[in-house]
C-alpha cells in the first residue's frame, strides 16, 4: 500500500515541488514511505462531543458526610414531555459526574424530572421525581432503588429530613407524606391540611411547616393536625421555605416576594427589597449573610434582611431556582436554563461550573459545510461548536425556543423560534452571515408565531413553514428580506418541510394531515395522517416519502408514490418518529422518544437500534456532517457523533475554492507536518475523518489530485 502511494506521489512531484520548500517535501516523503497503521474501531456507535452543558437545575444538596454536592436537572425528553438526571461533584463543582443511569431502568424516563434532593446524616441520598415518586441511594449515588411503597408515583415537589433523620415529602396533588423506616413505607399526613398542592417543607423534631400553592403556610405540631399559619402573608402561593442557620427565623418565598417569621410561623412580615413584586424561589442563610434567589436575579443582605443589594455579576441564568452553601466559603446557585454557578467571594460574583453537567436538550441540529455545529435548544437559544475543536459557546438568540436551523446553498444560516412573551406569541425567522455568531430577524412580510423549517429552491430563494399567524408556507426571493405567502389557502399549522428535486413540497401539521404542493400545477393536496402531529419528512433517492409522527399513530409512514398512499412501517418500534435522516445510499436513521435511534438499510422494512454510547433513549434531531459522520441531539445530554463515518468523506480542496491545486498541496502539507495549519484546514485535510492527518489521508489526497 505504501509503495502505491509513493508511485502516485512521484508522478506529481514536478508540479508539486514548485510550491513546496525542500524541508516540507522531505518530511512528507518520510511519511509516504511509512506503513499505514490500521485503526481500531470503538465498541460504541456514538461518542459525546461534550456539550452544550448547563440547563435547568431545579435543586442542589450536599452530603454532610463526604461534602459531595448533588444537582438535579430537568430536560425535554420529547414534545411536551420531560425527564431528568442527577449529577455529583466531589471537587466543589469543578466537574460533575452523571450518577442516575439507574433511573431509566427503574422508571419511565418521562417521569424522572428531578424536583427535590435531600440527604440524611448517614449520607443517604433521596431524590424526588416529577411523577415517579422517590429514589434512594445508600452509597453516594452509585446505585439507586425506588422508595415508593405506599406512595406510588406521585409528583414530588419537596423533600425534608429532620434533625433526627425523619423523612417527609410534599406532593402537588396529595399533600404531605411521612416515611416510616420500620414499615419501609409512606403514609399521608394531611389531617387539617386544606390545600394539597404542596411545594415546600421544613422538618424539625417538634413541628413541620409546609408551603402550598393556594393556602399559604400550614404548621403541624408533633402528634397534632395541620393548622393554617399564614397570618400576615399577602400572597399565598409559596414556592420555598427556609430556616435561618443562626436563628429560628423563617422565610417564605412567594410569587411576589419574601415573608419572614420570628415566632415559629405564628405571624409573618413582608421582606422589603428590590425583588418585591418578582417571583421568588429560595432564600439561603450562609451563617454570614442572606441570599435571595428570584426571577429578578440574586440579592444579598448582610444585616438580617433589612437591606439588600444585587449580586448577579456573572450569573447569566434567567432565575436562581436553588441556592446552596457548602461550608467551605463557596456558594452555589442552580438556574432554570444555564446550569450551576459558583461564587468564592461571598456571592459578589459568579462563574458557571458545568463541566460534565448536562441539563439541556437539543431539539434542532445543524453541521454546516464549514464544520460548525449549531445546537438549538428549547428555551435557551443556539449553542455553537465545531467538528474540529469541541469547544462550545453560547447561547446565541438566548431564551428562545429554537424550532428550525438550516444552511442555505450560499452558506448563510437560518433559524426559527417560537416563544410566548407576556402572553403574546413571539416567533421570527432569523439569518446569520457569520456562522451563527450574530443574527438579524427577517420579519418583513411575515408575522409567524412559530417558524419551524426552511428549504432552499436555489439561488437566493428561501421557503419557510410556520405554525400560526398564519400557518403554512411562506416564500422569499431575496434571502428572507421580504416574504410572501405561498399557501395553502387554509390556515394550516406547519411543523416540518422538505423539497424534492422536482420542486414539490411536503409539510406536516398538527392534526391536519400531511400536505403536498405540486410545483407543476401549483396545487395543494392533503395526503392524510390527520390523527397525529408530524415532526419530520424526508425523501430518498427513489422519491419515496417518509413521514415521522408524534405519539398517536405508528412512528414512521412511507409512500412509494410521491406522498400518495402513505402506509405505516409496521416493523418500526413505537409511535414517535421525531427526526428522519436519509443518507445518499438510502440508509435511514430515525430518532425516537422511547426506542433510541433506529437504523434501516432496507427502506424501512426492518430496523435495529444503534444507541450504544448514548445514556438515554430520546433523540429529536439527526444530521450528517461534511466529515461523513452522523450527528445526533440526545435529550438532556447534548450532541453526539458517530465513531465511524456513515458516508465516506471524499477528498476535498483544502482552501475551499472548488479546485485541487498547488495551494491545496501546500495547505495539506502544513496540516500533515502540523505547522501553521488553521483548524479548518486541519479538518479538511483529515480526509478519512480519523481525527488526525497522517499517511492514510495521503492516499486519498493523491488519488483526488490524480483524478
């Protein structure tokens, strides 16, 4: 093999050496003569790209024995469905380890959003789930078991452990429950409790306090019934309860501010501060100062709550949902969308500490022709990386639900979002000319509430679908600067779009069928499947149309006749076909909610799961990168890439000008030697996508140059 490379290379030397210095040529010749080392294939199909990290952190807790910190996350596991995970840090937040893989074997993933974490004096960890009851670990999170006897799978909102290690939980439908260690079971303790939507707990040896969403605070003395304890509270929607570390003072966080009590909840007084009128979530007494976590930011008081100052420097989350002090001078804040933040200067400033912590779902994914990775999230915009450096930045378009990302033939990036701002739908098409760094909205001629997909007929033409105001397909003849409605005549909510080479369009809806636009006649047709919502449509090289559905009917349907006569692929597992990716050889990959990533090489007649290496079984976006690898957006765990290529990457011109010439030879040699090459030139020179430029790439490069 090596001699063959040398033979081809020697035939190129007359024109090659004209642009290379002798040193480079000598080094290249040495590499040419070396045997190419065979590559080992990994056992896993997928490998993590490390991000994006952060996301929704609903709760933080500390193990009093080891000092380890636990963080509970929630993420989108499917359309209108949630899941969650627990992460552990033993180095004060510098790094996090995923420890709750057992959850997905013990309970359905859509029940596992983590809402509460508590630890007892033995270091046992208790985790309350969205609708899956309680998990317990007696070994620091290494293994888990369900602790639901008598409790069932209620929606847990809070956990509390008393000084004597008694355990209590608050649910949002059936009030407060107590755990009996002797009977290994839970019992409702709701006598006298008139509001069973309970959200916060304090457990002392002599009494319990619970905060509710409709009745304020209730108190229960040992052996007695609950009594209302909301005297003085003007807002009865309680989100959190805290007891001071240094005094018996109590604090209640409500939808309009904080209240405090110095008489064991007999009466309450408003805490006046810059957060008054805002939704408040939690208050922490560190022993030296008070911290308030609110929708308006983080605030600090050094005089017992009389005066407050903002201390949100570096905190970029939308709200501080949970606060924790670790006893070493460090303070932590869990945010709704940006993960965990840490302060080492008494909360004067914050830094994100999310290495290894994944709480974001990626629901839209694009790998551009330049090797940029753009990951669209529900709620926090677009994060970016590249296929050659693995570093994640963002978000761009922050706090927006991203429902579309696509690249035009000219290399411009288009995105679509859907949000509701102050009760008003707020969606836009966006365009970026710098790889997703900056964006401009494209609202001229369109008033879409949700932009869901793009297609590019050619030149500067752009098509996009929207769900409302109105729904259907819009068109632009000038890169999205001006839009007009294409149709259909009805106001149809459109969620996905594809265009075949002949110009026909297909889009899916929410309960109004799959629609086709015939480019030749300019007519629209409803092709059926009105029983479900469509999230993906793809067409193979033979013109067969594949439709992915959400929930109500078979996950993937297929038509052999340009969309007519859609039939279920009965061998496909489950009813969720969130994303369909068809390769040039017509292999099919489909992302599902419950059955992992499915693969078919026979047009959908049979399927196998290709999920090895991925921690969960929900995927809402799959695409092929220009490096020939498959990329997948994994619910709650970011972006993954296939270990091996699924499409052979052809030898490319290194400088991107469309030709393989002397400049490409120079750039390839720089990449081979490792001197002076830019990241993008290194990536383009890695022709076999192995992660390095070496002798194996020479054969491909020389072959392309000869041809």
